[in-house]
């Protein structure tokens, strides 16, 4: 039977036996606004995006805090076993070039899905990945497809092995080029050349598209510009953009890429120059153009100019999207102009722009800072009533304002009711709160639940306990947690090392770190229940 959900344990409140299923996938878009991402996704395939933009996949068939419960076919299980065994062999090979004998029994199991999954697990070990790739290429009943070729090229490019990447691409058999070389392949190559600061090689690779049966078109050109801008080669990207304006029409999306490049690089003068050129041209700025430039102005401290440009959009009949509104609201709150931020919040709602969780989080964050608790809960109620689900960040802001265990428990119950699952950051926040409140029962519940569901305790958890117990004068227990942390291979923070040395000085006089008589040899005893080292009395 699966363990009880986290909230029921932590809050000691209503319990449920119904398993909470983890969504199949969720995306992480780094620091980009939704407007930026939407525009970028139209011109750049997923393969060309840096890792932080790529979707993260949670394995199917798992539930939170429980063993695998969902049905899987025998073929899927057999494939998983095969992949695990191959990975074990690769891990123990340590770059051994003679993998043929060890992998021979898996030759009949190889298809593109299996090879791809193995390569994806070896992304940080390019040598082993390449050995496995070459071994699979030599199998009589298997031939690499577009996904495995693209993945191997990406691995080499990510590890800055540009010569090997180029060699692998050039050595693709001519009769298979039409089968394995795709637009994604070229997107990966352009991205990796730009990442290795090989600007000329990236440009040359773009024009090689026609040798492989692809058009040298505007979309491909925009991918090239975006790759160059992503790795700070904005000046070269702009020069190329202007040089090729007769070959590739200077549409607004291309201008946006250059504008965003200067904004990300932090050069407001160049961003202004591009903005003025766009305004002077016959092109009409779109939401991405406005959003990018407004974001650049706010980051440069030009809030009043950004607000004027923002309000001019409404005057011109251009409705800002939620990402642009969030940018302005966040900066107004940062400058402690919360009434003005609320005015924009109300107006965007009146104009049909629905606030999202980021909008509410910004307002809740700053109302929590000024201790306007009634307004915080008013916003929390409002977002739930409008179908906008609070996330861990929402509750974390509110949790930081709590002063009693019952307030924490109330919020945990509300989190469970809304379907918001705790992450490791939230666990550690609650742990820190309970330690500061001296709520020992709550501390033990959090600790047990972290161990039960595998989300901790981590280095931060032990650091919280060491510093919290020291502040309460419980020095022996602080040292116990410190010793356990080190025994689990965790590296203490410098401030924690200093604190422990001070504890030893206070307890035993000058001593070498971790060598207090009470903390070594026969004086230590491992508690099997908590996993902590206890001092024998």
C-alpha cells in the first residue's frame, strides 16, 4: 500500500488513500516570457534550444511517494531491462574500446528507440556515447535514424567536440543523407557551432542545406540568427541580417531576434537603436517587439519610460499580453509603487487580459513583504475562484509570513486541497519554519516524509538543522546532524564549517574539526530509525 500523501503526514490532518499521479510531462522555459517563447517556438525547433528550454519528462506509471502502480506492457519492461543492462556495461567500460563482446548479446534488441535512450543517458560522457554509437552502427540488422544521428551530433557539440561533430556529419553515407539529415539536424549544428563561437562555420553550415536537399529559406536563416544571438554574437548576427536583407526579407520576426539579442546582452543603447529602426520602417511592431523592449527598459531602470510605452499600447488599440503586464507589475512592486501595480492589475482584467499565476505571485510576494495578510488571502481566494491554480512559489511566499505551527498546517491543508504538491524547496522551507518555531513534532514529520518520498533530506536540510539547533543551544544534536551529513557524502557550506569549529571550541577547547572526543570512535552510535549518529551517554 502506498504511503500517505505528504500533506496528510505534515499537517496531521485529513488523510487520503487516493494516489496522486505525477503529470506525464511538464515544461521549463527558463527566464523567457510567454510572448518571447511563443515567438521563438515559431522559428526554432526544439532541438536547437538550450537544455533549460527543453521539456522535462517524468516516466509514465509513477505516483508521488509510491512504487510503480500503473500497467506497463511486457515489451516495455523487457526494453527497460535491456537499456539498464547496457548502461551498466557502458558505466563499467570506462572508455574501453572493446565493447563488442560485452554488448554482443544485446545486438538483436537494438532499434532507434533503444539506442536513442542509451545515448540520452550518456550526454555528459561523449566518449562512451560515441563508442556505443559506432558499435550500434556496425550491427548488420540496424541502421541509425535521424533521431540518433541528431542526438550524437548534439552530444559532441555540447561537449565542444566540434571537429568530431563535423566529421560525424560529413561521414554520413550519401545514400542515407535523405533519410537521416533533417531540419532538426541543421538546427542542432547551427546551435552548437554558435555555442562553440564558430560563427563562420555556423554560416557555412547554413548554406550547406542546399547540398542536402533543403531550401536555404527564411526560417532556416532565422534559426541561424537566433543561435548566434543566444551565444552573444549579436553584432555578427545583425551584420549578417543587414547584409542578406535582399536575400531574406527583413520581416518583423527577424528584427525581433536582433532586438532580443541586444536586450539579453544588456545593451540598452543598441536595443533603442534597433527599436527606432523598426519604428522608422514600414513594419508594424508586434507584441513580441513591445514585450522585449519594455523588458529591456525595466531591467535598465527606465521604469517611467517603460510604463509610458506600455500605456501607449492601449491608446493605440494594441492589447498587451499577460507577460508584458507581468513585467510592468513586477517592476512597479519592486519600486514599492504597489497602488500603481494594482491599477494595472485591475485594468488588464477589465480589458480581457486574464492574470496568470505569475501575476498573482508577484502581488502576493510584495504584499507578504509589507505584512498585508488580508490582501494576500484576498488575492489567493481570487485566483482560485478564477481557475488559476496556486503553485509552490505562491504558498512559499505565504508560508514565510507564518508565525505559528497551526498557520503552517492550515496552508498545507489548503495546498493539498488545491492539488499543489510539495517540492524539495518547500519541504526545506517548512523544516526551517518548524525549527525556528521549536515545533519538534513537525520537524520529525517533515524529515520522515522527505525520506519516505525521496525528496530529501539534502544538504540544505542538514544545514537548517545544524544552524537551527545551534541557535537553540542544543549543541550535541547540532553536531549529530553535522556528522551524519558528512557521513552521507554531503559537503558542508563554509559557514557551517565555521559554526562547527566554534561549537568545538566552546565545548572542548581548541580542537580539529570533527575530532571532538564526544564525536568519534566508540562514543558514536547509529540510530537505525532516524539514520542519525547519536552520542552515547
